[in-house]
């Protein structure tokens, strides 16, 4: 386990694998100044370079025209190793949804999905290569954990998407990235320190970060209760999403194996602490699976537990399951879905069905990487 990870309440430690070379996005301004001065450049160049990266979304020093031409190659070698190599890119929804499969320096693969809506532009990002949480209905969980991503590997997913929108690569003309969701490959809170670095850099204004509103950022977790409490105390206003998927421990032990370490009551207590500290409503993610967790009595139980634990500071986000190839799991029929929503709402808890995107391009996290394997 790396020094970054020693204090984390992990269920599965990330395997010991070489991390990528250090990138500008792994550093703060002071650290980048040290690199720049070691190259023989004035310290103020560090801020110029950071403004290019975070403000203008430029990652190639050859295009940084405010740098001396003779310095650009050295800056590129010292600060901008190529971390993500696009392997495949697929689109659907008339081009409004675009999924990218990236290869990392060690051959690992991760995915990100960029989605354009009428009122926002959302990027779903990965925080680990693979996932160690072992949820049986998830393509990423089936593949196991390879390693944590570096902060820069995560931030490069963001910069690339923001640049694509700015350059009008999606239908509808130029746009701005407004929302980030940590709902791609991996358990974000199992890569806590790097994800925290990324959260601060996503939301800080240039030259410290991309300047995206904290209210536009969502961190999803299967329920690492101590890490949820720790995140609550970081002074951030991001949204917490808890992937609960069922209201009873007996079934959740099977669907979300981490439940054997932190049971539903502990997870909901931590979620309440997060809501109380941040003032933000918690989102409960619930993948509706045919004949597994979609029974009316489970809808009633879910509504009652959430109302008791979180009151009005909760919203249930039902997710029609996107089945993985060869999986025994399938989405619930629409009438069952509608009845589930009705029953949760009957308990006084807000509940809606997620607008699913990208079924025809294997957009459930891990599906494209699995097909590549």
C-alpha cells in the first residue's frame, strides 16, 4: 500500500503496481515552481503553465505560445507525460453521449462517458483501474481491481472532456463542462487522498483548478462509512451518492459485499452525518434488478429506513439495470419500476428514475473495458 493510502479504511488494498510518471496535475503550484526553476526558467512560468492547463485546457507545451520556444520541449518532458491514450470512442443518442476507452501507461484500461443534456454537460469519470468491491451485477466489479489512478490520470479525463466541449466536438456547438460524477470504474473513496486532490482541483479556479462548481460534482460510493465521515469534514460542498441497491442487510451482503464490513445502518448514519455537516441532500443509488431487489415490500422498507435516517435530506435515484453480456441479472419491467417509485414516495421520500444513456454502446461502467479484454 502506498503512503497515500495508509489511513484509508479499505476492504481490498490496491495491488502493488507502478504508478505513472508525475504530471503537472499531480502537483500544487509550489511543487511545479520547483520543477520549472530546476529547468532554468523563472518561477513565474509555473503559473503561466498552470493557467494554460487549467484555464485554456492545453496539455501540449508546443501550443503554449507564452512560453519561450526553446523551453517547451523540456517543460513537456518534465511536466506533461502522456498518461491517457484513447483506444476506442463510441457515440450514441445522436452524438450527445460519447464513451472513451483509455489505455494507461501500464496497459490498464479505464473509461469515461461525456453526456450532453439541454441544461448541462456531464462527465462520468473513473478513479481506479478496475474495482475491488466485487458487486456481482457490475462489469467493473467482475473484473477485479488493477490499481488506483493517479490524480493526474483522473484530471486528464476532465481536461479532455472540457476541451472537447469547448471545441464543439459534440452536437450543438461549443459548450462548457458543468457536471462531474465519480460513477465510472472504481470505488472513489478507496482511492481517497488522490480523489480528494482531484475534487479540490476540479472546483478551484485557474490556475489551481478547472473552476467547476462544487454543486456540480457528485462522488459515488458503495458505502465506506468512515471515509464518508472523513469526506464530510473536508469542507467541500460536493454531492454524496450512496450505492445502496437494497434496504436489507441479508441481500446487500450478496449484492454489495462491503456490506459485511459496514452494514446499512452504519452507512446511513454516515450519510446523515454528511448531510448534517454539508447541508447537502444525499442521493441514494438503487439499481433495480428483476426479481432480486424490486419487490414491493423492499420499496416500503427502503422508504421507511431512509425517512427515519435522513428525513428530507435524501433522494432516491432508481437506475434501470444495464445488463452485462452473459449476466444472469436483468432490468425490472416498467410496471414494477413504476410501482417501486410510487411506494418509496408514499413513505415521504423523493424518488425518480435516472435518465439512462448509452445502452447501445455498453455504457454501464466497465463494459467497454471488458469487451477490450
